[in-house]
């Protein structure tokens, strides 16, 4: 899946709020850089921390607290 598609899915999970998404991706990438285990069911060895975080949010395995879903 291309980055644009993953970003679009991730934005939907945060009610299209780019600011919340940027904060969440930044925090998760920081956690990953400090040794947190990726939540994805695929090989993430060659992925950047930000890409892993975006994928985790886009696939729904990483929930962002404080968000009220409009679905």
C-alpha cells in the first residue's frame, strides 16, 4: 500500500485531524525508537519508525486515547 493510502486511512481514524495524527505519530515513533515493539503483523525491520506508527494507526491496532469516533 502506498504512503498516501496509509495516510488517508490514518486520518480517518483521527476524524481527519492532521494535528492529532502528527502528535500521535511523533509520540509512537519516539516510543519505537526507545525499544517499544511494533504492533504490526509484518516484518518492520526495514521500515522507518514514523511509517510503522502510521501503519499502526491506519490499521487500527494502535488506538489514540481521547478521540471520540464519529462512525
